[in-house]
């Protein structure tokens, strides 16, 4: 698996001896787990450290859930749900209405109507819960778990214990204490891996396995990426190249990066990407603002702004070369729609032509572009892509001289909520 990277400018012109020396220091800090935020660099070599026993334990748990449950409800917010949802949405066929076990989410927002409707939906189905939180006190998932734990206990009685799985810190936190008290099965959130980098831990792997996808292939793809990106070569390491180009455009006063795709199934991968880069880079009044569009749909809305609006943004295209299922345009007897000229063309080929046309149009409008191309959507390629983005994000943040692994600004809104609602101590 490889990622093909293209850039609308001249990459070689961006790399000075000074920048190469700085990148070399960042590379060494990542490899040796030193530098700012190094206590949260566990993700960097996680896939190579992962044991077969660990993967087998997750797979066996997933197989049990798939056997006895119609629905797995994942309770979490941010990195505790976006990674698994991104992978599952990316791999699930359209209109897949009767999966063996459906994966649904709660605690990723606070809507009483959503939670009430969810519990009503669960009434005639067999259910397992997987609550994910390092501390157990993050407000949104904690609220959802309070309601859903009671729902499970009211419905299943003593058997609820075997249908609630906790993914939390190994050494501390209220959720750890509760799981020990109740006897819930427990998986660990590694202490040295933050939420937005946790998709390849039990946080993401268990829901993905329950959805019926190969976590071994996913992990193997990430392992390939880990091996590839260990090499320090600024002219072949695409993760470094992506970070360098982003940093160059940022220094040229472009403030917004738009991740554009022509595949709607990637919408939650875009959401995961936005959290990854937004929380990692948006500090000290620095960082690119991450946004996303789905083409060609958004060509008929935001496309106008991208083409002719303020020159404050650049595009990163994520292109899938091949699709598992496709349709070709047929010849119609009545060519009233004037589409017979497309006869024999597949819709994926049309999408690729649309990409070329969009790229050309936006370039004429002076919108810089990065292109990232993978061959097809499968577990191996998605695993590779996830690791690519994570390591490139670390380079990007370090080039801005900020800590990629904390999120101090997120605490401000939480503190204000606690004050408004008069939580003791606030």
C-alpha cells in the first residue's frame, strides 16, 4: 500500500537545509519519544507493539457480541467514537439495512430526543453497551451512560453485567472503579495515547470488529505505514511531504485547509481528520482551520466560494482510484438528456474526470492543491491512511512549535458549563 501525493506547486523549492534539519529533529523526537508532549506518543509504535493475544481477545469479544446482540451501542465523544465510525462508514455498503450487528452511538452529543428514541429503538433488539472514557466523568458520555446503564439493568437485571463493556484507563478514574465494582468486562485505553490518536486501540478496534470488518487487516495496514514512515527521507516520505506543504501554505497566509472527497462514504473520515488536525494544531492562536466538502454535491454550493471567494484556503483532495461496485452509462433510444456521449463510461470514471475538471478550475482560481490518492477502500488501505494522517499531523504541529497532544482550549467550555449548572466546586 502506498499513498500517491501530488502538489500544485514545486515541492523541491520548499525544502531548505534549515527546514530539513528541523524535520530531522522532529523525526528523531518521534522515533525516540522525546520532545514536547512525548508522554502521549504511545500511538507512534503502537501497532508494532500490539500482540496477537490482544487482537484475539478483541476479536473473541466481538464474535460473542455478534452472536448475542442485534445492536452494539458505543458511548463516547470525540476520539472515543469518531475513529470507529469513520472506518465503519467507509467500509459499509450503501443501504446495508440488515447488518449482523448494528453499531450505534450515544454520548457524542446531548439530545434528549435522540437518547429517548434510541432506547425505544432498542426495545425489541438484543443489546450490548461499550462505554468509552478514560476518566468516566466527561459530561456528554457520562450522561448517556447514566440513562443507558439504567435501561440495561431494568431490562436485563443481573444479566446486564455481561452486556456492558468498559473501555477506560487501566489505573484510575470513576469508570475503572465502577467496572471493578460491577464486574464489567474491561479494555484499556493506553495512558500514553490520547483520544484522537486512539482509533487503533480497543477504543476503535472493538466496534470495528463487531461491525464485521477485519481488524487484523486494519492493523496490518497501519503497521506497513509505521514501517514506511520510520524512514527519514523528505523526498519520499509522504507524511513529511504533506506536513511540509501544509506548513508552507500556512506561512503564505492560507488559513483554511479543505479536505475534499468524491466519495460520500468518507464523510466521517473527514470528521475524524478535522478533530485530529483541529485539536492538535489549533493552539497559541496558530494552526490551519480544517474544513471538508463532499464533491460533486458541494460543487453546487461551496464550490462557488472556493472558486471565487477570498484566497484564504487550499484544497487537499482524497481520491479513491477504484470502486468495488460501479455502473456504466448505457445508450438510451431517446437521448433527451443528451447523455449518450457518455455511453460506456463508468460513474467512477466520471467522478475521476470531475476531479480533474474541478482541480483545473480551482487552480485557475488560484487555489493551491494537494492530492492524496489510494487505490481502493478496504481495511488495509484505511489502516495505512489513518496512520499516515496521525504521523503527518505530529510533524505539522511540531513545525508550528506547539504540543500536538494536548487540548487545553477544550477545557474552557467545560468549566463554563459547570459554573452555569452550579456543579460543586465551580
